[in-house]
C-alpha cells in the first residue's frame, strides 16, 4: 500500500515498525520528514509536506507507541 502525506495513521504505524527503538518526542521535524520520505512504501511528493502534517504524524506515533 502506497503512503501519502495525508495517511497520518498509516505513516505512524510504518514508522513504529521501521524504527521500533526511536522515541518520536526526540525527533525533530526535519528528521521526521526524512524518515517518512525514506519509508519503502512512501509515494508522495516531499515538497507537499507541511509542519502541521509532520506534527500530526509525530503526535499519532507518540500516542500509538504509548498505547499498551
């Protein structure tokens, strides 16, 4: 399944799988953008990302990681 910037939840899950030891709180938005863009299933235009999209991904990742 191809990932696009608007697939916040799917991206967060893919990041959890690709980077299981990383804490999303400790990742800057620039690094987060790079991490998303290098996911094998990412298929969107990197120029379309906004700070808000990255924050939404980071929050979702944090919330999913914190859920037992």
